């Protein structure tokens, strides 16, 4: 995340030359991306408040994918308007990752989340430093942007793997639970002398057929 956010500032002179604009004109990209950041921070919290079943982990992965795709498209934009639109969308994705990332860590670790939150923001700083260094030593603008765009997709791939594993585990648990229920129901029907409470029907034992097995 730090690489995705920190790379744009170091690339302003190169982007200005690419678009034949003054560097001061491209200062608008930070204002627009900050607007996307604010919008994302507000809307994503409302979205998860209204939809409690929505997975925060999956939202983080999708937001990282969106921000990475915007990072891939930014150096290829051919107009200022397109660049501003891409930066706004990227800001939305970055804010979603940041907001939900902090929430998830607090939900997981509670009062012990301090070291994990510090590690999160420490890695943000590391990414910002590495992005500027890569831009300086790389052979061109596209190399640095594409490299961090690829790195930014890794959380999405990790989320897909984790969610797939959890879905399979839940499916196996459901199958196991259904099998146990079927076996329990089968055994209950073999012994109609059990009480109505054990059988689970309000009608009582006498409803188990015309054989009269439940009659006293």
C-alpha cells in the first residue's frame, strides 16, 4: 500500500513531461486522490454497517486489486482528466484497504493490536521508500509502476486462497453436520418408544404411523 501511494509523488516530474504539462499543474492529482480517500473511508464504513455479512477480508483484497490496476493505468494515461479520474479511484481503493485493515486487526487482537497496527504502518513506510528508490534506479516510468501494481495484487490472491479454503471447510462441516442429523433421525425412527421430546415433534409418539407402536 505504501508503494502504491508513495510512487505517484516521486513520478510527478516524469508524468509532467509525459503529458506535456507543468509539474505544478499535476499537483491536482494529490487533491483528487485525497478526495477519493475521503469518499472511500466514509462509504466503506457505511457499506459494512448496512451489510454485516459482507466479508471485510474480501473487501480489502478487492480494494487492493483496484488500487493496483489504477497504478498500472496511471503512467499510460494520455490526458490530465484521465489521470485525475484514475487517481480518484485509486484513492478510494487505498482508503478501503487502510480503514478495513485497521478494523480487522482491532477485531482480531483487541487490546493487543498495538504491535500489529505499528507493523502495518511501518510496512507502509517501507513501501513508500522502496517505490521511490525503484523509480530512481529503474529504466523507465512503466517499470516502477508495473512492479508495484503486481505486488499490490498479492493480497487479493491471498484473500482468494484463504476464502476458498474457509468455504471448503465450512462446506465439509455442513456435510458432516447433515450426516450426523440424518443418522440421529434414522436411529430415532427405529425406536419410536422414545419420548416426544427426543423425537422433536410436538404431535407426540402416536404420530409415527398406524402401527400403534407408540400407544400405551
